[in-house]
C-alpha cells in the first residue's frame, strides 16, 4: 500500500469512528435539542476531513471547464443532502465514496504490478572493462557497440551482447515468465534484462542501450496504455455525454415537481440527490479499463507483451492464425538430422560424417557449417585435421558441391548432379531437408540430411489453438513445396503456401482477410525483417521477441518474449476472459444503476441504496475486473 493509500485509509478510519459516534448520539436523541446550524457544523467537521479533496478537485475542474465528472456529482449530491437537513446521509455518501476510491486505487495498483514489475528489469549500471583489466561503472546509455563489459553474479545484463569469456546460468523470468535458468557460455548471445545467476561473464556489446531488448520492452510497456480498445473508447464517449444528461435530469427532478405542485421541495431535492449519487459513472469509467489492464498484466506475467488493450480485444476474436516458417515454427538453424551410410560398403555413420566434414572444411556455406558443427560435437570440439586435405586441390562447384582430394583420393560432397547415386539406393526424399551425398575414391559412401529443426513445443502449441476454437492455421514460406509440406505435417498445419516472396505473403494475407468471417480476426506470427509488412497488415501481428528482428518487434501488436508458440493460445484465453469480464461489468453496472435511478426518481429508495448503486457497484465491478489478473 502506498503512502497516499495509507493516508486515505487513516482518514477513512477516523471519520468512520466519528460517524458511528454521531449515529449513536443521534439515535439516543442527545443531538435533538441542538440548533440546526450546530448540527451542521458538527457534521461538517468529519465531512471536511473525508471530502475536502473531492470538493477541491471539483472546484479546480470547474475552473478549467471540466464540470461534469464524479467529483462534481458527489459534491452537488452531498451539498444537496446538507441543504435538506440530511446530515448523516451526506456524510455517509462521501465516506463510502472514499472507501470505494481507496479500494479502486488498491485494485489498480495490483493490476499495474504485473506490468510495472517489468520496469525493474531496467539495468542501473554497466561495468566497462578497461585496457588494463580494471572496470569502470557507467550508465548503460554510455556503453558503445564493441565495448567489453563485466557482469558479476546477481547483476543484470545491461545491453544485448555476446559472451566472450565465462560461463553461467541466466535468470530470464522477468523477460520470459519462465523460471528455468538458461545456460550462457562463450559465443552465446545474451539479452539485456536477464540476471546473471553465478560466475562472472565478459560480454561484447552488440547493440547500444536504446536498441537493446530491455529498452524496447520498456518503450512498449510505457506506450501500451495509449492504445484503447473499442469498448474503452465507447465508455469514454458514453461518460462524456452521460454525466451532463443525468445532471440535467437531476436538476429537472428537483425543480419541476414542486413547480407543478406534485412534491414538496425537500422531497424533490432528496430524489435529485439520490439520482445524482447513483448516476456517478465510476463503475464503468474505472472497471472497464481496469479489466483490460488486468488482462495485459496477466499476459506480461507469461512473458507476452501486449502493446494496447485494442490488440487484446482483437486477439479475443482471432479465428485464423498464419505462421511464417523459418525462425517461427523452425529454429532457422541448419543441423544434421540424419546420416545414412551406403548399405553396399563397409562404412559407419561417424566415418561418413568425417568424410563430409573434410570435404566441407574450407566452405562458408551454411550447410557446410552445419556438417562441421555436427562433426565437432562428436569429436570433443576438434576440427578435421587440415593436413589430410590439399586446399589447392579443393574446388567449389557452384550449385553442386565440393570436389577435393583426401589422402590422395578424390572426395566429392554435394548434390545428385555432382555425385552419381546408385540406382539400387535411389535418391532420398528432399521433403525432409537438404540432402548432401558423399563419394570417396569413386565409390558412393552415403548421404547426410540437413534440416531446419522444428522448435520444441510447436506441435502442442498449434494443437492448443485448434482446441481453443481457431478454425484455420496456415503456414507461409519462401521454401520449396516439399520441405514446407514436410514441416507442416510434423506440426499439424494443413494449409501451406510455399515459394513466397515477402510481397507474396502480404498478398496471401490480404486475400485471407477479404474472405474472413465478419467480426473475426486474422493473426500473423513472424520474426524476420521480411515479416514486418505482413505483421502490420494482419489484424493482430505477433512477433517472436527473443530472436526476432527489431523491425518485426516494432511492427507487431503482441510480442512473445521467449518465442514459445504455446503462448499464443495462452494470450488468446486471457483476451477472451478479459472481454467477458468487461462485458459483465458493463451490463451489471448499467442494469443496477438504471433500476436504482428509476426507484429514486419515484421516491421508492433511500440515499443508502444510492450509495450502494455507486460505491457498491463500483467495488463489485472492480473485484470482477481483478479476475482478469488470474490466467
């Protein structure tokens, strides 16, 4: 609880005690002999303690031309109650209004906490390593690309970079929502905002602070509240017209019945005060945004950043999810997935891999690097011995492969255009990935399949979307049809569009949007620079935040910090729950207020029920909104 909340709480407790004493004295008849102005002064003391800030705000707002708000309504209603001698009701209205405001403030604080927790990821300093080995503590914004920084155990990584020395486990919970630490060793990329769990790391700075992950996240959080949902905009417009209308209605209710001789002035003013109290739009103005704020907070706890409540609202209506392939469904890393030695010769998997590694050791092609990487993993990190290969006799045949000499014998590593594959063996199905064939001394040795590995949990994540009622999952890719279909079959996607350029992806999404069901939304999930146009064109753009490009993160409406596709269904669940809660609040608040307004106008209710119609309804709506925090 903040200092301001504690101060308000103390005022409420003091005035509540005074109010109870006054009620007891009034019931015992002790105050009956007192003149009216003495009673008024006695009640004005606790009223001033509890209500001075409301009256002050109302007067300031009126002086600025902002007449019709909840402060104005409370001030006029309580002044009216004092005017007709209902001192205890006037004090009760202001007291319980402040109780509701305190509860609301506390609820907003709880909702904000999930989001403001993210602000704690901001690093306070960075330790730059000097040439003599000493360190200098500087502001993270003063660090330059290429600098070496030192991160001790328990310290936050201030900027994005690459580990050049040391090994540790990083706590990424604040960014991804995952409690399992991630290992970081020499050569690994690390992102700002993570906490070094143990050991000392030296990190080469890859991005300036303003371009780093933590700075981008903080910017997204700070700007999220600027993008209101359709419901929030409706409530804002509704309150703008609603408050003046009910105020005018209360004035007419106070003036017309006495003029036409239907009611005494005191009765009509009482009804008008009840009308004003119950008409206060607090429950709607606060509970609706609070519901969305809770939904955004619940998403952030799962490591998903929603850039505004309008995007949360759109996510609740998604029925089509379109995926990019590379970097989204797959890791975007070529790896050896299968080693198939020739059945006609006496050669093992390790020997076949060794031949391929020797052939590719001087190539910079991604496929060559993946073969070398696999070889090194199986040989304790050792590279092939270059003394066995004559680099001068190594020739790369564009589009086909490598021809070299190993131990005086010809070694060929490449595709079926370079190497004749025996008919008895046949070519492998390239749907599983890129196939590299190996021939040594004129004899076919076998084949190696290089594939882009599918991310863990993708199949389960897509299945969860179908379980949630998503009608269609589509994969768009620039890869060939066979590879795209193979990947799609593995993860459970039936609709595949392959061989697409970035402009083709936009066209495909636009075509799907034009054929979409009325009221439903299309989400696109991507990670690369080439995905940015599609992310902007989709109803909901979802970017992979961990390894995604800056352009994709900027263009997206929702950012998944740990690239876990299962988080898409999670945020959709949160969005649907949030919308359901917001609608419940709107219907409940309007229904109760309408009933009490009618009863008040007919003189069939009291100010106490009017207080419930305002404060009680607001508290119930706020409690309901806080359910959005629970995923």
